[in-house]
C-alpha cells in the first residue's frame, strides 16, 4: 500500500518519467540525485533513480531534464481571489483601516465575472510560481442575492489548479442577510462538489465580522455538514482585545469554547498569541497559514512559527490576497518566511530553507489535512509536481538543491507544473489560458470595480507617497465602509 493508504496504479501502461538532477521529495529520502518521478493518470506510481526507472519503463515519455530540479507542488494555504483586481494600492493602511477603506467598499460589487476573471489572473501567477493547490476565501457581500463564488471554481477548473474554496461570510456590514450568506455557501459547495479539482470549506472572515447568531450557524454548518473551516484568527492586536472584551477570552479560546475546532480548521495568520492560545491550537489539531508578506505589508506583526511548530502545529505558507500582498508569488512567500523569522529573532537558525520547503509542501498539506493525498512525492499520491529549469542562470550552480529552490528560484525558473497528472504550465506558460488575454480582460473589470466602490480612478490612487498628502487617496470610501 502507498503512504496515502492506496495501492499504486498498475505498471503495465505507459506513463511519464519526470526527470531531474535533484528530486526533492518532502518525504524520505529527502533528496534523490539524478532521479525521476513516474506518473500515470492522476497519480505517482514510482519515485527513484532515473536510470533504474527508465530501464524498467522503456515506453514511458520523459519530461524534465538532467539539470533540472523536481519538487512537490506548492500548497498555498491562504489567499483571497476576491482581491485579485486590487493589487498595488492602499499601502498606507494597517489592517483595520485597510478593511474599512478598501475591502469593505469593494465587497458589495464583486460578481461572478469578477470572481472568474480575478481567479484566472491570480491563478496564473500562482501556477507560474509552482502552486498546485490554493486554499482560498472569497470575501464579498451578496447584497444582490446572486451567488458569485461558483466563478472561482469555474476558473480553477480552466486553469488546472486545485482549490480548497470557501466564502468569507460576515454580516457586520448593513444590507447583508443571513439567508443570502447561507445561499452563497451552498452555491459554492455545489460547484466544488461538481469539480474534479476543488473541495469546499466553510469560511469565516473574522469573529468580529460575524454576529453571534451567524457564528453559531457557521459552526453547525461546518461540524454537522462534515466540512472543514477556513478562518482568520488573531491577525491583529485589535482583534484580540475586542474579542477578549466581548467574550472574556481570545479568539482562539472563543472558537475552542464554542465548538468550531470540532471541524478541521485552518487558521490564517495567528500572529498575536499567548501560550494558552498556542496550546489550544495544538490540542485541537488546528492548522496555521503563515502569510509573511502580507503581515509585513499591513504591519500586523510576526507569526511565532517556531513556537507553533515546536508544539506540533502544522504551519503552511500563504500568499494571501493581492490587496495585501500584491504579488501572487509563492516562491517569494517561501523565501520571506525564512528571512522574516531570522531578522525578527536575530538568529540564523530560527528557520531554515528545509523548514520552508516542507512548510510550502507537505506541512501545508498537513495543515489542510490533505497530507495523505498530496504534498510530497510518494507512490500513490497525486501527481502534483514542479520542474525548475536547470538551464536558468539562477540555477546554474546548485550546491544545495533545497537552498537553491528557496533562495535562488523565481517565476522564470518554473518550467513545468503538473496538477493531477496533467501539465498546467509547460515551458513557463500556462496551458489552460493565455496569460496575456487574462491580463487584457481584467483591466476594464478592475477599473469598473474601483469606480463602483467609490475609490476613484486608478491613476489618482497611484499618485505619490501617502505621506505627501493630507488625506488618504481613497478617503472617499469612508461613507461606504
């Protein structure tokens, strides 16, 4: 039996050998020199030395090359396709004000077209940086009663990108009914159930964004429905203070007390914790998504990654949304995860390249409780893998292949990306969509969205540093928050 508890597919049909000078498995052995991964259909059948597998399966096609590096596909454990059309703006705000001035005003105007095109736009960037699974929370106000989130699933299917999809439900803003929120959950769940590559989780934006009644409904939907949960937890100090004042405990404590953690839970951020919070996360098997770039952009703080991992909490890495990170680049997030811990703790051993590669692959899968299916290169697991181009100048001299992937590789080095045994990126270009056409289609949508939200022309938002202006450039959004 395979590590995933399944017998590997039979050997008697032709497959594909994906070859590399270094195969990094995120399993044991960690590195196979001059190795290959054999895939047939949607699964990996063998991992081992290239010459042995080539002799055993002479009819197989060969991909990759003798100088390349092969890794598992990266698991992006937290993001927001709802922000895909909002990159490169509102840098002057910390989290709370950023939500009030940017995310809140936009939320009522996100429709299915914005969901579809935005997912294509962000998904292309993710695929080009080796992401094979995106755990997403689409945040919108369904004030029109028409579900938009099925557009996310439709786009993921076209891209050939796996998704764990959720709708970030919140009823704190006026005009949002509980019925409309539950309808959006149901529409997304139905779309995911009909998809080969997506699965559904119950989304909770934050505790402060949900009334007690809606939070109770969310808990029951997740637990009774057998779904996982995707929630922001303790991203900012203000959130912890507000929940403690209202409920006498931290957000983590409130979730544990009210049964949310009975469902498999992925908590994004977890920056502001005490020891009791960390112990509760470990006790309940909660996975954490660390988002180093967005935490830095929004000046939120630094997630205590070593403390979490020391307690056995699985910590994955997230790109987060384009409105708070801007660049949907998983390789940038993986590298930044290492550097942020080192500079924060003033220790070069605070986090290593090997730690970060595991967090970006198998540990991210474990945080989502999918490590039995994907996240490492092992027989029986999903054929999700990345080929890094060994002919690139950035990878010309590979002294340590793990450090080369984490510190040296960028989007230009991603040559091929396989998802469920099919190439979603070939020769650096996405196979399901034209990146140029997606970019062109997104422009008018982004301009219309910003205009409808009352944020003003994009050209005005781009002017000069915020410090040079007496008022924020999107101050007109105040009345819409």
